């Protein structure tokens, strides 16, 4: 089986430059989310979105001939990434539940000591 894709160099350079700019901007946004603590429980989605943008760039470079391959690549990332996303959310929810339980115990102990 032989498969060839003709890539226009100028298009490839433009898309790669765009992906690099996206990567820089996305990094700054994720850094802000991490600093604020807003990323907790959502990192899997953050990574998946970055992968999807990269796959879209690939599809733009390779054109319609390789669109099926880009969709297949997306499906592969979805298959391997979905468990990570679910696990990330579950770990976040478990940690939040444990923190809330600890705070409740500490509040009960503080009330018991003040009487």
C-alpha cells in the first residue's frame, strides 16, 4: 500500500508558525489557570484541546487527501485520552471530597473544644 501526500511548503510553514503562536498563547493561559487553581480537575481537557488543535494543523497542512488520516489520528487520541480525562476529573472530585470531609472534622473538633 502506497500513500503519498503533497505538502505545500508555504502552507506548512504558515500552519507551523500558527501552531507555535497558539502553543505560546495556550501556555500562558494554562499558566494563569494553574496559578489561580482553576485547572484542577480539567487538565485532561486542556491537554486534549491542545492535541485537537495540533491535529487540525496537521489536517490543514496535508489537505483533503489526508483528512481521513487526521480523523483517524483524532480517534486514536480520543481512545487513549478519554480514560485520562475521566481519571483526572475523578481524582479531582475525590480530592475535593476528602478536603471537605477534613474541614468538617476540623470544624467539629473546634466546636467540641470550645464547649
